C-alpha cells in the first residue's frame, strides 16, 4: 500500500467495530477522503481528540481501495473556540455538512478546501454573523451555481432588484417581481459576497439583514443539493 501526505479538515466520523472510527475528511490534495482511524475510540489512542470535527490536521495516510488508513495525524488547528461554543460548533457543522455533500471523493478541490479553512478561522476568530452564509454562497459560486445577484434573471436589468427567484437562480427586478421579497440591504450584501467583497459583507451586523441573507443562502444551498440529489437518483434509475 502506498503512503501519502496531505492536510485535511475532519467533516464527520462514524463508529467502526469496537474501537475504530471512519473519518471523513476534506483534504487539500485528494478531495474528500474516507479513512479508518484504528483504535481511535480507546482511551489511550495515539490520535487523542485530533480526529474530531472540525479539526484541521496534517496527515499521513495509507491509500486503500475504498477506505484509506490514517497512519499519523498532527494537529494544525483544533479550533478550540469553535468546539467549546455550542452555537459556533453548530454553525461549523452546517459548513462541514455542506462540504461533505459538495466535495467529490478523491477529486482535488483546493479552492473549496482553502475556503473551508478560511471560514473556520473566521468563525474561530472574529465570529462575524455572516460567515456561514458567505461560505455557502461562495461555495455555490465555486461549483458554478452561484446565484445571479447583479441583474434581473428575466430581463437583465441592474435593478432595483426586489425578489428572490431561487428556481431561476437569482434575483428579479421590480417589474418581474415573483417569489419572496428581498430588501435592498440584503441585495447589497449578496452583491458584496459574490462580487469579491466578502470582507465588507462580513462586517454586516444588522440582525434583520443577517437573518435575511442567512435564510437566502441556506435556501440557495438546499435548492442546489436537492437538484443534485434528484439528478443522481434519475441517473441510478436509468
Ligand atoms: Zn426584470
């Protein structure tokens, strides 16, 4: 078996047998990887708590056919402030779940990896309210499914944009208004996130705007994941 080195973020784990665990990671060089961590559930495990979500670890892995095997794991970042705070941990887990569904096994996606590490650091540091929404929208854009927020999806008018047409992948102007209304403040934040001004968007703290953008970003992600699930199901049926 060949041995390889990579860095990864632990997305989730599940039990395997008496003492082992399967660890699902997003690695920088090998995409999503599923690996067995032997003896990790024993009290004196050599891995300690290093292989728990959302730890960022430096890994040495044996390549297997379906499952790799963790040989060594060294901590890059525990994200202690995230793990010790239930609210932040919950928000981190929602990003880990999104990545778990978006990333493909053994297909390098260094941008997604870098974005996830960046978002976890932002959550652990300043904990801006829009870290998760920003991450969802940027991740969708990276996969080629970013909502269109600069102009109306029907007529291409720059606005003012007034409603959110998720099925059509973006915003609609006042004349073509359909679907849930979107405030001008939320439109501005969406344009900041998707227009390369994430830093500005992360300074947004007005609760109603944050709640609105959070909701829109979550719906956009769910819509995309449902669509993909349907196309996978259709593929399996045919
Ligand atoms: Zn229009």
